[in-house]
C-alpha cells in the first residue's frame, strides 16, 4: 500500500507547556512505516508546499496551534477552497491548550476540519491520520479515474484504466478480476475482461472462473445476490468450505477447480438509472483480505461503480450515435448497393476493432424449398468485382451462427465460438479463441409489427480473441441495420430490376413463349420470398365486356413453378383473386391477415397456400386504355406477408414483363405472318398449277397442316344436300381413320346433323376452340355439337371454303385442323387459314370455269 503523505505544521510559538508531548507525537508519527512525514514551521511555506506540483500529493495536513493563533482554521478553510488541488486533503488541527476550546473545536469541525485537544492519546491521532489519509487517497484515485475515463480514446483504454484502479487502489487489489457487461433485455452477462495479478504464478489462477459460471444473472444465485445487494463480500472461504457449507449454498458459491484457492471474494454491480450495467468480481487467496476495510471498500466500490457505469454507457452510447450519424450521411454518397454495404462493413470493422465484418444476404433458390444465407461482401474485400474466386460460404436456416439468427431473427453475441453449440467450424474459422457477433438485417417498413421478423440478411463480425464483442456493439450493429436496411433493399431491388430488364430484352427474339413465362416466374421468385409462382395469359373479350366491366378469357398460355404440380386455373367467375385484380387493376395480396383469404380457391388452400399475391400484367392499348394481358400469381406456404419492398419490386418487374410479353407476341406475329406469306404463295402456286384433283386436295390438307403446325388436318367437301365426304388428310393415314370412323352408321347420322365441321359449314364462319376440356366442363354449345373423332384433341380450328355462286355464298368444303395441346391456335393462325381458304376457293372456281369452257368446246 502507498504511504500516507503527511505535512506537519508547528504553530506552537515555542510554547514549552506541551513541547515534549508535541515532539513525542511527531516522533510517533514518523516511526510508522505507512506514513511519510514532513515538517514545517511557517504557514506560508506550508501553503506553498501544499499547492506545489511536485511528486508528493499530500493526504493529511496536521496543524498544531496555540490559543493566540487558533483562528488559523478559518484561513485554512478559505485556502483549501481556493485551490482545487487541495480537494483531497484532510486537515487535522491539534489545539495545544486547554482553555476555551469548545467553540473553536466546534467551528473547525463544522468547516470540515478534524479537531484534537491536548492532552490526547497519540495512537488515536495516528489512527485518524491513517484513516483520513486512506479516504483522501481513495477519493483522489476515483477522481483521477473519472478524468482518465473521460480522456480515454477507446473502450479498451477505458477498461484498462478501470482494471488498473482495481489493481492499485490501496484497499482493493486482487489475484483475479472479472468485468462483465449485463444485457438487461435477456439478463445475460458477457465477459469484458478477465485479469490475474502478475505476481500470481499459480497455474490454477490462469483458469477463468467466469467461464464455469452460468451466464444468466437470474439463474446464477451468487451473481443474482450481488445484483440484488449491490455489494457482496465473502471472507474466509476456506473456513466456510469446511464448517458452513449451508452458508455457501445460501450465498450461491460453487466450488470449482478454478476457485478452490480463493479465500476472499467480492462482487459488486455497477448501475446506471437503476439498471445494472456491469458485474465486477474480485478474489484473493488471503483469508479476510476484503474485510480489512469493509466499510471503506463498500464506499469505494459504490463510487467506482457509479463512475464506471456512467462513463462506459456514456462512451458507448455517444460512439454508437456518432457511427450511425456518419453511416447515414455516407449512404447518399454511394449509389451501388455493394459499395454502400462495403462502406458500412469497413466502418463497423474499424469501430468494433474486429478482424472482419461480412454481409450474408438471404436467397431463395427456386429449385430448393429452403432459405439460405449466401456470403455477399466483406470489409476485407476491395470490391465485389475484385473478390477472390473462392467458393463463397452459404448457410441454410439453422446452420451455424448466422443460420441460427435466420431461424429466430435474434442477434447473437458469441464470447467463444467453441463454447457455442450453434457454431459450425470451417477450415478458415475453426473456432478456437474466436468471438463472434451476428445481427439480422430487418427492414422496418410496415406499422404491423408482425413484419419485423422479415430478414433480408445477416451482418457477421469476428475477432480472433475471446470475449471481444459487447452488448453495445450489438446495439450499434442493430441500429445500423435498422437505419440502412430499407435503403439497401431498395437499392438492390432497383439494381436487380435493371438486370432483369436486360435479360428480359434478350428473350424478345425468342419465339418460345413458354420459356419467356418460365423466366418471368423464376425472376419473380428470386426477387421475393414466395415459394411457388404461376403465370396465366389473359385476353380481352369484346363479346363479354360491357360499359361497366371489362371481361377477359384465358388464352391457355401458362407456366407454373414448381413444375409437375397441378395448379387450378383462374376461375373468372367473379369470385376469385383474378376477378378482383381485373376489377381493381392493381397488385393485391390475399391472406388471412388481409381478411380476403376466401378469394383464394379451395384447391390452393388444400395445397397449403396461406398467402398469395396477384400481379396484373398490363399494357396501354391503342386507345390509351390499360389492358391486362396476363396475371402473375406468387404463393407462400406461410402467413408471413409480402413486404412493401417486395411489392415495389414486383410492380417494377410486372411492367417490364408485360412489355416483353406484348412485344414478343407482336414480333412473333410479324414473323409468323412473314413466313406464312411465303408458304401461302408456294401453296397457292402449287394448287393453281396442278391438274390432278386428288393431288390438289392432298396439297390443301398438307399445306394447311404446315401453315399452323397442327397435330393433323383434313379436308372435307360438301355436296348440295350438306353431306360431307373426307377427301384428303395430313398425315395421310388420318384419311383412312376418318373413313373408317364415318362408315359406322351412328356416326354417319351424327356427322350429317352435328359436329363442329357441320356447324362451321351451316353458319358459314370460322370456329376456333381453344380448349375442348373447358368446353366439356361448361357443357357449351360447341361441346354439345362436338363429335370426338380422336382422343387427346384439345384445340380445333375449322375454316369453311366459301365460293360465290350468283352472288350467294356457298360452302364447298371445310378445312379442319386439330392439336393435342390446348390454346394451340391463335387469331393469327385463324387469319392465315382463312386467307388460305379464300385462295383455295378462288382456285376451285378457276378450275370449274376452265372445265366448263372445255366441256362446251
């Protein structure tokens, strides 16, 4: 322990009455090893020595006065008040006389001066000197600690000052010490510092007793007692172990290999605004070590705790506010999401003094029904483009520390990775002497708190040392993730939308419509958290629409992901999700939370769909009116709603998708017409130049087949009585099948009175049936007329061949085309075959005219 510095001023005026007593007292004081004594006989010199900035900091000022100069007390009080350096100086006045000292002693003590009157026992004076000196040293030490903490440049430096104070303070000291921060949200405590005294060479003391204690305060009886009482001193543990185990049990003490040599122990809580900030424990091998100055120790730790709690929290709160402010200001200077995230990670790495910070983004692989975290960017990489070609880490839900964060949306402080059951070691990070911090990135957009658990990524930081990260580090990263998550997500969404736009444009020249619809579904799934997607093409129906309501029909073009799962078609009966979207012409989410789940079909609900968002794919028609050309359905098997950013992304994407579908269809039609014109010219030329009637009929069937890519075609000629005769087909074997089918008596009668071919001839118009199965389900007029010639037919196109006879249209035959797929024939195909039928009719009339002229000749 440092010596108590005492300055003795003798103002006895050489009075011989108590000279021997005075000399004995000074001699007695000087003989004490724990006291450093210097003497002065001049008040002026004493004052100079007290305020001089030399190596000695005076603890106690003892003044011996006589009756004629006893008023010096007032002078000393004023002198002390004028000099801040004397705030930690204790003053003792010894009255070296016996007359009239009552009032003088009372005034001195009211002014904060300790008064003694002679005669007195010098041992009592010594005790006062030592006690006051110790109090002054403690007060000065705490004041200096407060200054050091205020001037500290880092959190580590603050901790070092605090630990040094515990080590060097005359009434404290330790063999081992721990400082742990307390998380008031979870009652967990996280070790900040573990220290053992340099003189402690016992290997057992190198074990960290804190790691063998429970981390939650309310589950650790010993620490809970500390937190409740504020200060808990346990002395002579060796005696208690042998004689009073019940007392130890009440205190919550647990004997371990690491604590068997501990005989004195003290724990105290540092509180701020009545909340525990930290728990500090000290232990010593010597029995009774902390009971020597128990009252002073309690006062010291209370002062120490208050200073440490206020300064630690103040420093870290100010740091967090500054970093958040700086990062928020920097956001506007970075337009790319990867640059923005890298700047955030670099700032965190610097402020947290860790080895690296990495951002893992949430991905939804469309071919795997699982959510993954995929490494995107880290502080140690220069740029995304310059990152090494190594395989990036990915963690599925529940795997590793970041996967655990993805599971429950809660941050993780991992003091030592190997001690965590959630940690998944890798070659680069095996976990030894490794501490980690992992925080979810959650956009806070909706007022509905249920959406706060939607995670878009995880920020993971690590340091190659134990117990590095604090709860305030966690709070900082959480605050940054909250303040930047929305900006990051929107920036990534816009970038992704631009990337999709480029990819969609590449699909324009590809005539494969199914591939386009598949890509639209895939891109929609990648930009959202949905797990299934369906897209249906819709077509505006002039016939069904009226002034009050637009009506649409399915074109039959669709794609569903995952493939191979039967999805019910939109009902279009006024009661389904598609009908609502058509009426509102906007994206709508359907779920229990939105109170519109009933609009989702029962078949989808039975498949486990709990949330669906329907996005209309709209274009501007020629008259400037918005027209729907399709609907995109995204389904979730959970009731977690779609976020506003996901909806924003879908709105951007839907506009691009609709435009791509429309322009692909436009280009496809132009290409189809261009090719059809060439093929039509060849077909018409071939028909016109042939003289063999059977070959002409065969050419009509084969060219009609090739013009629209039918599964098969046939040509039936009609006599004046309305009877049909099958004359040609393509492939040619179809003709024999048709004739065999016709020979059955029942079929003959049906074909004369019913059949789509007969209906087209009677009504002298083209009939296009997109989906026979749908017609069957609705028992439509077409289905009632339909005669099933071949199983598997889903589409049918029937075009009458009409000639003019005496200004009257006469049907001379019918071109029939069928396809095994629904919606195989479009309006373009209809126009092509109608044009072909007109040319065939002209060719027939020319042939008839030539034959008529030849017969007359």
